[in-house]
C-alpha cells in the first residue's frame, strides 16, 4: 500500500517551488491564487527572498503547505494514496491530499494557524529542545517532575523526542535529561513552545476557524498526530485537528500503525527528506521515496 507523508515546519528553503511554478501551468495558477488569498506575494519570498524572511512562522507554514499541496496536485493521476499522514503542519497538506479540505480552505486555515501561533509565542517566553538517546518514558517522567510547563511534544522516532515549554523549565529538563544519560539535549531555534499547553490561546483561535470550515469525507484514511490511527470521518478529523496544537505529535506511533495496516512505500511530498529518515528509523523494512514529477 502507498502511504503519502507531508513535512512540517523547518524543511523550508529559498527557491522552494520555483521549479513547479516555471514548469506547470496548474502550479502557476495555484501559486497566484495563494498570493491573492494571503494578501501578499508569498511566491517572491519563497522563490528569491531572504532565508530570514522565510523563517517567519507566518510565511514558513503557508510556504511549506503550498510546496507540498501544489506538488501533489501537479502529480495528477500518478498521485494515488491509500493512506496519508503529515507531521504537525503537514497534517493540513495531507487533508487536502485526501480530499477532506479544498486547496483554498486549507491555505486559509494554515495562515490563521501560523498567525495564532506567532501571537501565542509572543505572550510568554518559551522554547523547545531535542532529546536524543533516551526512552520516551524516561523523558516523560523527568518532565513531569519539573516545576513549570515542560512536556514531550514530538515523538519523532525511537530515541529522538522533542520537549516543549517555558524556557526555564526546558533548560532544567535538559540538564536532568543529560544526567539521566541523554546523548544530547539541545535547545532548538524556535520562537515558542509548539504542541504544549502554552499554545492554548492559538488552539482557541484555530478551533473557531476549523469549526467554520467545511470538511468533506476523506477519500482515504489519515493517521493524525493526536490519534495515530486511521481516521475516516470528517467529524473526528476536525476534533483531532483542533487538539493538535496543544497535544504531542505522535509520529513514531502513527508510522507504526500505518505499517501495521499495510503501508509498504512511504512517499514524502514537499520540501526535504526529513520524514523519510524518520520512517527508516521507525521501521527499517519500509521503503521510502520523494515525490517525483513527470
């Protein structure tokens, strides 16, 4: 079975999508439509902007979404997923890919999500850190004992977990995790505590937008970050998507469930190859590939 997977924030690069824009009329049409919806020329930043401009959350998230979704659209008949999944932001790309959301509605939600997250980051000093070489349970237990907000946020693959929370709490957690035998516990260059309770203000804003958006019955299951199992109804997809901002990204568990349900080939659609690397660490037997265009 073919699983299509969609990357999240951090995979952006200057020049992303330019090849699609220049080669495919459909891509050009969709990029220009995106410029109109967003109210600024995101294509200028994506194709030839400064990397610092592309790193702004309000630009990064729509940029990655556009690259992934437009690539899946120009694949045409070759794009035939049996199941889909996306890492954090990538879940929105996956929901367009399986017909749950329209291109336009997906972009509007991603833009609202990015702005809401940016605002939530500005309310409180917060951060994230990557933890390598410890069992998930050890990380979880250490985080629970620390005063302040610090939680497991991304279960990326066995032995690689990201924690998220208040700056002081995350720093203390990093020290405790190193003492417990972590190979590394290093702060990430992010502006806030994504997938933690500190994103509650953003969750509330996004929830209202999601409730007012039409979600159609998906044409294949999505394995969502929150539930990790095959989801096939619009109602459940909405509920999980609203929970996503304050809940952990359970990528390891999602991939394991996709494999158990018959996924053999995982094709990454969008910038970079980060997810292919994680899939290989989760299940060595799985085949991985980048989306190819004719």
